[in-house]
C-alpha cells in the first residue's frame, strides 16, 4: 500500500495506489504527448522565479518520484482544490482533504506553486531559491518542510530519479462532481468557517486542523471558545505563538487595526532592509510583514528571511551591513590565500547577514581549507595550527619583497600567481610534494625574475652603486 495519511502535513502524501503509468508514457488528455517530470519541475521553477539549475530540477524530480502519485498533473500530490480539480480515488474516506487531479498542466503547476507559497515551507523555498536544492535536501536543511508536506511520512526524498519519466496526465477516473460523500463541499466549508470562525479559516487546508473544522461545521459549533478547546492539542496550536494566534483573531475581529499593524510592520521592515543593504520589492516587503504577523516570527527569524534576499553579484558596490559582510568575507579568504566562488560568497553572505553563522565560524572552516592546501609546507602548516593566517605566516616573505623590490607589503595578494609561487613554487626533495620556498630561494626569485622589477628598484640601483664605488676604490688603491 502507499502511504497512509498522517496528521501533521499541510498537504500529505498520496493514499491511493501509485499508477504504473506515472513512470511510463502518459497519453490520456494530452493527445498522445508525454509530460515528463523534468518539464513539470522546470515549470514550477519558472513560475516561482527561481534558478532552473540541474540541482533544483534533480531535487524536484526525486521528490516527484518519492510521492509516486497517479494524480493527473499533480506529481507532488497536493490537496489544494483549484480551478475545477477533482479528488483522486483511493484517498482515505475519512479525510475531507484529498489529493487532487487537475484539468491541465498549467493548473497543476499553479496549484503546486500556490501550495509551496502558503507560508509553511520556507526551508524548501530557500533551498530552491539558492539554486542547489539537491544539496540542501541531502544536508537535511529541508527536513521540516518535507515532514510538513508529507504529514510526517518522510523527511528526505532519496537519491536521483529519472527526469524523463512521465507524470500522470489522465488520473484514475473521477470528475469534479464524482468525489461523493456526505461531507460539506470545499466552498461550503469555507463559507461556514468565514461566517462562524474566520480567524481559523486559513487553516482549512491543514490536514490536522482541517478535519477538526469540518467536525465543528458538522456539529454546528459557533462558539470560538469551544472551537479553541478542540484545537488546543493540535500541532498547529502548540507550535504557533500566542502572538500569531492573536493577530489572526485580530484580522477576523478588527481588520482595520490589523491592517494598520501590517502597515507599521512594513515600515519597520523597510528600515531594517535598508540597514541590511537588501533590496526588496514592495510586494516582497508586504508578504514578509504579513508572514511576520500571521506566523508569529521572532525578530531573528525575520532577519534570516530578509537575508535570503541578499545576493553576491561580484565586484559591485554593496550597501549597508551587506557591504560590510561582503568585504569581511573577501578579506578572510584573501588572508588565507584561498579562492572563493560567487556561489560560496553568496551563501555565506546570507548566513552571515542573517546571523545564522559568525565570521569566526567561517574562519575555522577557511583555516582548515588552507591547511589542506598548504599543509605540505611544514613552517606554514605549523603557523596555521597556531591560529595564524597565511598573511601573518608569510609576513617575513612580504618584508623581503618590500626590501628588494619596493612593493608595499599590504598590496601583496598571496593568491595571485605572481606571489603564490612563494607558497607553492618548489618541491620537497624528501617527499616530492609541492611546497613553499625557503627565504633564500625566495630572495633569488625576487632578484632573477623580471616580473618583480628588481632591476629597476631603488634597492637594486643602490646595491649596484655601492658595488661600483667599492670596485673603483679597489682599483684606485691598486694603482
């Protein structure tokens, strides 16, 4: 049997048997055309506006494979009713929220994206937004969202899956009017909830809370205190702050005051985003303000959300704290003579700006990378073990370069091949490993290689003059 419903997910796993046609040629309702998982994944990313990277597509394809649903145009098995969708047969009879079958490819994509954006899956969205959801999922960074989605059915999605496998486009029968049952229809439930307990209407799609709202509707409950008692032991109640619950009640009872609170929060987020150096659209600020109030985020959680909008884009001018953090990260990597990709700087900027990690924590990892790269030089390896940077360990080499060539030590970048040769430009005769030069070797290199400009330096001219004077004195004395 396929997964059975578990009560923690907003949109849980499929409860019907997987259709073999979901992994073979899908022809129904498509005129014989095949719709692949990769096509569906690409469409989701396009609608979200997120990077269509191989890693993001591989994650979504593997996720579809994990669900294994037969639902038409719904490979991720959402339960959101949308544009005339109808129930997938085989769902639990007692669950009023059933996996949906959609009328078209576009409807399936739109419903899936709408589900992802409902506020319950910030970790999944963050992983997709980073461009490498595959790694984020493998590292457990989406565990909470996957547990929520699957109703605690799974927290990871496994490895690679066939991107060319077809999704189901014909379903397993049924129609918009064939769901049957004696439950109130989705619209009737919504109308009842909005009339009698509007502060909880947004939870109708929660598979734990939704059935309780259904039960309350069937029993004719109108007293909000009775309903609150029915909800008190739910995961939603125990994990939602009293601030968030109060705001939702305020939205229902006094929308004018609630909207003013949102406006105040919009202004506060605008100020904070400016200080952080993050550029946001008005819509993004509004959505963040609403989620801050509706979901009861802490200030720290808001800062982390704002940080996800920060982007490293190479050598441009960064504003606010982002500018400070970018420079600190660049200086850190330069001080250890290590390269840093734009992707690395982007992810670390977001973590640093969001307060998730500190510069000292990054420094520990960078130091280990430098040790693995330059550890064959025993003197440099020992210096790194003492907590010195490559810049500090190579200070005497920089001073010698300054003496012989007139180069400002502060301008020496040990990652530049011109200077990096001091760290890697010779071979240890005992081990055969590439290692750093001795001071004598470094001095000879500075004098002999024209790239350093020793011949035209003040030191070289002075040395030559002294040598000529001494030679003349010897010749004069000899005569």
